[in-house]
C-alpha cells in the first residue's frame, strides 16, 4: 500500500475507533484494541488491494456494527453489566419501592392478609405493572404525558437506528423509512396520552350534583351524653359516682 | 443428554469459528479469513460479529486464549491467539455428526444429488 493508502487506513481506523466506543464498556475494554487492529488489517486487504470499493467496505462494516451493537447491548442488559445493567437495577429498585406498602401487609387470594395460600405458601400481592408518567407539554386545561421508562426510549432509538441502517445497507431506504415511521407512530399511540385537567373544587368543572348539596357527611351516631341514661343509676342502686354497666 | 451435546446445534458464527480453529491457533483476523476460505467466500464475518462470538465462546469455555505465539518476526504483541478447548472440540464433533446424520437421511430420501 502506498503512503496515501496508509494514511487513508489510519483515518479509517480512527473512524472505526469511534464506532468501537459505542460498544458496552466491558466489551470495549476486552476487545476494543483487537477490533481496531483487525479492522485495519481488513481495510488493507480489501480496500488497499483494490478488491473492494471503499463504499462497499464501509457499508458492510456499518451493517455488522449495527447488528453486533444491538446484540452486545442486549447481552449487557441480561448480564446486568455496565450502564444498561445499572439502569435495569435502578428500575427494579424503583418498582420495589413503589410496591413496598402493598407487600408489607400481604394479601392472599382468599382475601386474608398475611396468611399462606395454597400448600401453605405465602402468596404475595403483586401490584399491577405501573408506568412512570412524565409530562411532555402542558397547557391550562390539558397536558401531554409520556407513560414509560427512559430505557425503553433508548431501546426504541436503537431499534430505529438498526432499521434505518439495515435499509441503507440493503438499498431499501424508502421501505426502512416507512417501517421506522410506522414504529414511531405506534410507539406514540401507545406511550403518549393527552390528559384533561380538572380544576380543583368540590364539583370539578362539571355541574353541581342533584339537590344542590355540597359534600355531605355520612350520618354518625350521636355521642352519648356523659350524664345520660347510661350513666344514671336506677333508684334501687348505688348513689351516683359509681358506674353501672347495662347489659 | 450430556453437557457437550446440550450446546448443539451451534449458531453459524460459533460453528464457523470452531471449524476455523480446528486447524490450529489463530488470531481474530486469521479466523475471519479462514471462515471466508472454508465457506468459499459465502460467509464473511465482520469484526463486531467475530468478537461478540469470541466473547461468548470464551465464557462458555469452547475456546481459550493460546499461550503459544509465532516467531517474533511474524508476531504482533497486540494480537491475541485463540485455540479450541476440549469442550469446544467435542461440541464441533457433535455438530459435524449431526450434519452427517442429516446428510445421510437426505441421501436416503433422494433429496440430495450424489456428488
């Protein structure tokens, strides 16, 4: 390879080093240097010898990187390593905190708190999965909220990147763009909600309930008078000052 | 089912890497070139795929880092060489036997033109 070719190879390796930085840290530390070196060898043999055009070479490299990035991140999430693992652990702690009050007084299916279920095993009440809500935009009467986790947003971005990269590699850019658009629309329909805000007050922003009454307290028994009939002794009993129990 | 057979069938990438390493210790790029030669150019293994597979195979003890290195004039210290473990060799044999059984059945049913 001539001097210009060597310079191109060094530049290409520098670009590839950027791609390697996208891999999970553990993978990058273990194999990053080797990957860059192998890339350099591959570049020299493929592009430097004129066997493959630079465009075609980079296309295959990007396709391979896109595929393996997704695979490595999924593996990292499963193994609980690096930031994907930290994110997963944090989400798990968050869920545990949310369901902690329910877990303290566990309720069985039979409705008896704190008792074992079938075969004497303690069946804990599991709160249905809840999604955190983040306000995206807010007006006086409405607010747009995102119901989901940040990690799933990152996964969506990776998925879209993979779809677009695959479309670019295979030459079906239009189809990939349509698929990516459909994924985004489906995601928005599933995760974004428009909430109507109700002013604080006894009746919300609707009409008052029939009868015009405001909040009505439930009927309560009248308090027993300390000097009432219960405390009053019968004439044939002890004089006042000693309590009498009525059965 | 024994532990070695539990890993069969292997993924194509793992199979090709084991197959390439059956010929001797190799570093990453040599493995990729050997895979291309063995598959008559039909399989090209990119850097990301290769090292992802190597990582998983190291974890499953199918391959290991080799201590032997070539002559210093041919060697690059930054390279790492890999070799098959006994478990990797057994997994490769089990996979090849599985292929052989499939080919035998295909021959019996005249699904495969005899060469």
